[in-house]
């Protein structure tokens, strides 16, 4: 049994974000992190590994420096890492990305008892699309928004969160699950893991390595193979600052209440 | 079935479609919002607007969609569609789309819509834009939107070619720091999931509801198509807070950390006086102080109430993305340089634990005096 976890290196959007004058993101000036939801996916895999002895493989599409992130994930207890990297893959939208990652998963080998885990969504695009689209390209069932997972034989029982409650869903392997932060608390790297992370297997899959998969076609990968294009990007204007009230005492509060009443807001 | 080729754009004459999500036989509010928005897009394209409704014994709730602007509703009724499943819903929707070839397909960006949309788009080989907050067809209207809602230089806006007829799908990215307008020029249908609560619901028209056409398309579905099995559907025992529909939202941030329970209690009291509900910043939800249904912001909910009160919220861009269109924003924060004051109509620099009790009394007094 094998568990494949898809992860993404993303700019840290919680800090200062730099935007170029043409409305694109100045990625070079920003720190990168492992996408937070993806760490919940890694943890879900490691929990199942402890229960079943499964092999855990982490896979990411990105530029060569993403190796650092993958080594850190190995140090959390993952067995090996695969980086999918190539100029041909650049500019891919979610559709094209899912074609490439599905081909990489085919190359790693998805067998009858295997599971693919993804994070719910990445904080740079917030699309939540790549997980379900990989599942479609692999022709396996998916369960998204997983908050609890239990496994018995070939059957996973998943608590799938909805806005107004949840569904309990049973699904057989092979399948793909997208994980939310309520699922678990990701573990840290272990000291032993850090020592070993550069000795564990690490592989790069480029265009040459994947090109025989029918999913890899110049018309369905990269910028040219992406069904969606950016028409315009721009920064939103700041709403104009309003009125700072003098003081923070009873008079201030009465004045505010008076203004709200005058505007018929209360 | 007609042959399906998503790149044969000229053959997609089936109009604008909205996936109308229902749960347990009740239409989700976002279905009415998207029908209302879809009506505008269909008019811009000079096409018809249809809902597509899946479920079991749901025909009775279809015609109401006409009252918000649908010309017709494709009703797909089957026992296996009673509860949402990715497999069942994707198969049926894709079969009906391949038969009737809509040009545009909108789906509410609920947890179900964001599961369904990408799966359908991948099967149909077309583009999908996630969690959109603004949609246009006509370029002059889009330019008007950019003039109001972007910092783009006027010459960059004026130079956009007016003849573009693609669906222009605008959404926040990078936590709300950037907005991107996405098009799907080479494939159809152009698909978008649309954030609930953003599009305005039109006024209901009973005559239009009565005139709404019900269409029952052919599709095939059997047990063998179902790879996931819904064991149970559980509604949250505690009533979840309705942030999106609220008239007033009083949100708390990290500023309540010195007395979390006390801070939440003050927010609840203020919300009660104002007739609203309590929201929270991401920091508060991530710390486990309040549940995720309270979260306002890019990763939470987008709200535009009449009054939004931010208590002890610094105003990270990802929070502002979810509340800055509120009619009146009041911020209380100890730090006078907090970014929340940049979007606040009224700011008070002070300790929320001292200010809020006084504010509650003042508002009570002002209301009593009316």
C-alpha cells in the first residue's frame, strides 16, 4: 500500500505582499512556505502509515528550489519525494496542472490499495480545483473537505464537511481525499528525520520522463494547454479612510451613537 | 447524443446555465443569486437563461427559479441524486451539458459547488474559474467596473478591445492582494464557481415563475456509476451563524486575547443591541476561540452588512477582502496605525474592553431617544 501526497510551495500571503506596477505579483521578494492545508494532507498520510505500514510519497510540481521544502517534508517522516519540474509545465492553470500531476502519479504507480491526499486549496490561488481535477484525470473517486478519515480494509470512511453540517461518505481505494485543517495537527520535523532527509530517495520528473503518458500533450499542459487565461490582473483600491474619533471615552461613544442614529443606521 | 467537442465554440448555443444547488429539497440561497446574475449575462449575450436542478422529488421547487429570471429549468430527478455525490452529479451534468451545449455555466462556490465544478470542467475539457466575485460579458460594462474597482491606469483600461465576448470572470488571488480577471477563450462552456453572498438577488416576479419552462433531459444513471456512498447527512446541531444574510456583523480579532470569553461576550452584547451576529478574524478561528462558520475574510465569508464593527482586528488584507464593502465600518483598536482604520468610516483608538461597554450604553440611549 502506498499513499501519495500532493503539496505545493506558495508565497506567504499572510505577510507583506509586493505587487509589480503591471499588476503581477513580485514573487521574488516574498518568502515561500509549504501550503498550510498540504501539511494536514502529509499528516493524514503519516497517521495512516503508522497504522498500516504504508509507504508515503510526497509529490510537488514547481521549480528546482522546491527541493528544500520536499526535504523538510521528508524530515517529518515521509519515505521519499518526487519533484515534477520542467519549463514545458510552466504557466499551467488548474486543468493543465492536474494533467501533469496525474501523469506523475501514474509514473509513481497508483495501485489498487493506494490513496492520494491533497490539501483543500493553496493560499496563492485559493481555487481548490487541482485535487478534484487530478482525481478525474486518474479516473478515481474523490472526497473533498475531509475532517475525519478512518480506514478498514479497502474502505475509507470520511467525514466531509459542509457549510451547514457534514456528510459521512464511504469510498474504496484507490481514491483521492482533500484535507482541511480540522483533520489533524501537523507534526514537526523530528531530529532523526532532519538527519536522514538528504539520504532518503529524491527524484525529479521532467517532461522527458512523463512525455509517454497520454495526459502529457503540448495542447493540454503548460500555458498553451491551459483552458483559462488571465485577461487582466490589478490591485483593488483601498477604501478611503473615514473619521478617527477623538478620545475613547463616554463622550466619544455617545458622539458615535448619535452619528449612527442621524444616518438611520440604528 | 450529439458529438461533443469543447473546442467547437460556435456549436455552443445553449445559453447561460446555472447549477441550482438544493440540499434536502431546499434551494440554497446562492441559486437565486446566481439566477439573478445569470439573467444579466444572458441578456448581454442575447441568449436564454436556464437552471439545471438535480435531486429526487424536486420538481416542485424548480419554477421558483423563473421568478428570479430563469427562462427554463432542466430538472434531473433520480433516486440516486437525492444526496449530492461527486460521481452521480458529475455524470448527469456532463451528459446534459454535452447534449444541450451551454455557452456559460455558473455554480455556487459552496463546499459542494467547489467539489463538483472542477470535476465537471476536467471531464468536459474546459476552463473553470474558482470563487468569482464579479462577472461581465460586455467590455464597456467591464471597463466601468475597472474604473471603480481597480487602480489600473486609465489608458490601460481604455485600450481593452471592445469586441471581446468572452465571459470575464474576476476573483481575488493571493489572499486578496491581487484581483485577476480570467477568460476561457478556446473552450465551452466557460465555467465559474461564484462566491455565495456576493451577487444580488433580484426581486421575485410570480408571473415569470409561472411562465418558467420545465425541461426533463435524458440521462443515464445506475448503482454501478456510484463510487462513493453517502452513509448519512448531518445538519449541525448548533445553529450556524448566518453571516452572509446578517444586517449587522460585530467581529472580534486577536485583540480579545487577554480575556477571550469576556471579549466574545462583549461582542455578543453589542451585536444584540445592534440586531446582528458575531463574526471573527482568521486569527480567532485558527486559535480555536470561535468556530469556522464565524470567519470573515478571503478564506472565510464575504459580508456586506449595513454596519460592520471590527473589535481588536488589525485588518490584514485577507480580512478586509471579506468586509470592506460594508455600508458603515466601525473599528475599535488599541493601535492607531492598525490597517483596519484605513477602511473604517469611524475609528476609535482605545481598549475594546473599556470602549465596548460604553458604546453599548450609548447606542441603547440613542435608540431610546428616537
